[in-house]
C-alpha cells in the first residue's frame, strides 16, 4: 500500500554534525558524522573515512547559499536507503 512513499521502504532521515568542509571538488560537500549511524569514536571511524554529503540547494535563490560550518548540526537523508553511503544534507 505504501510502496515508494517517503518514510517507508527504507527511506532514512538523519541528523548529524559537520566534521569537515574541505571539499576537494568545490561542490560544497561536507563530511557529516551521523548520530546513531556513525560511531563518535574518531580512532575507529576517522573523519576522512566518512562519506561526502551532498547539499540540497534551494531552487528560489539568488545564487547565494550559506554552507554549514564544522560543528554545526544538519538534517538529511540517504539517497541509497539503508546502504547509507550517499547522504544528502539540508
């Protein structure tokens, strides 16, 4: 009944903290440590091993977009569901 419905079928929302913002491609991606998904032990999972989180840009903007800084919390979801390797942040 609820097939392909946001919130069902493996769609996962998350909250995390920005750990790095030095995107080598300049796409405003961030390394985000997701609460309850990634360990907070940085010797087990260093920041460098976190997947890059892609931003969702507002469509009604004047081409200005303020990216979060290290230490700020962001909300997002996984594009690849329970695999958790393609995070998107808002």
